[in-house]
């Protein structure tokens, strides 16, 4: 249980969870090169996207200094969680309504309307992979612990600019408290969807920040840089800073993300969370502990959502 708790909590590295009282602000620092255009998600009802979320961690301990120093690195199991996201044809809010076409529903032009879309989210069976033979027993225990995530369903509401409006998941049925915290944290994170874009038109080289205040004195700030933009495809670099009340030292995350405006999930996202701690000298020797967690999200292309067809039974 201790291994599971440490690994699962490392997903957000102790970042504050989003609450209804949070304040979110987006600020454009540099509009980038011409030509510029607004980055708007093209929500496509009736389509689905699959993805695989991977979380791998390691702990590096340094004792002493110089030639007398010792370095030890411990690798934790890797957790891979399959995800399935689909947008039913009736889950668009705001903007123009659907109009009837010849034998089908035709959605409004998502580029011409500012809409939100309510996606259905389903979690698949997690896999746990041991880093080496010595960790097989821990990996097996963790795999058994994570079975409570399999099959869970919920909803994620995204705006046209990628802002996370709302997210929930059914956590009933004897869900362990650690998994409940994990799922709530994952749903409130900024890493499981295409990032929030600025309202203003931007071009390559653009930079903007998304700041979120958490309660009293807590804040997280993500800085994005648009490295490349070609049609609906783009590539971002990002860095996250966090601050807790009292000025406690917080982890920093940085990484890269490739997006496709026709898809709600990034084509690929990789973020590295790093935190440092000096628990004090042991036997008169300096000690420093560095924890690193690599979070990777890889998504496939859009696929038609499963449609149920009624077949008439012959008399």
C-alpha cells in the first residue's frame, strides 16, 4: 500500500487539486510571428479517441560531497492506463444547434461558434511494469491495487479553447481512498487534455501563461511557447511552477506537447516533474533526495464512436 500511495501521488507531485473556488487567468505574453490565428478546438460529435497514459518514477539520493559522496537511484514501477474519450452527437453546449441533413445530423461549424463539448471518459485496465526483476513483487501488488480503476466512467467538459470547464468520474463501489484522490487529481490536472489556448490570435513563437489560484496563498502557473504551427497541427513547450501557502518548496514540471485541433487529446505529451528535498544530514553527511516522475500521454487518431444499429426481425 505504501508503494502504491507514493507512486500514485507522484502523478501530480503534490500539486493542489482544482476546486470550485479556484481562480484561473490566461495572459498572452507574446503573440508570435505572422500570420496569426486563433487556436480553436474542432469538437467533432460522433467521434472517439483512445490514449495511453504512462507514469514512471525514480528517486535519486545523494549522500556526502565530492569523491566521498554516494549516489543511489531507485526506479519505481511504470503504470500504463488506457483511456477512451468520445463525444456523443448530443453533447455540445452553446452556439448553434444541430441541423438535420439528408439522413444524418450535421454539427455547426466549430470554428464559427464558441462552444463547449461534453466528452465521455472511460478508464481501461491499468498495466504495471516492473523496472527490474527485483521490483516484480511490488509491481504485482500495485497491479492488484489498481484494479479498482478499470472500467470507471465519467465526463470531461472542454471549451473551444481547450479550457477544462468541468470533470467528474463515478468513484462509487468501494473505491480505495488513495485511488479516489488520484482520479480527482488527474481529472483536475492540466495534462490530460489539449492545453488551454489564449483567446487572441497567435503564431509561431507565441508565449502565454495559465495561472490558477488554489485557496489562500496557493498558485500554479504554466508557461506555454508555441514552437510550430502548421494547419491544425502544432507543437508546444511548457513549464510549470507551483507555490504553496507558507512558501514551501514545490516541484517544477517541463515538457513538450504535440496537438491536433481536430482532437481533444494531445497526439503526444511528455512532462517531467522534479522535486528536491534535503531531509538533513545523516551521520554528519549532507543528504539530498531528488524525485522525478515522467508522465507521458500518447493518443491515436479519431475513430467513429460505437453506433448501435437496430435491425428489423422478419415476420
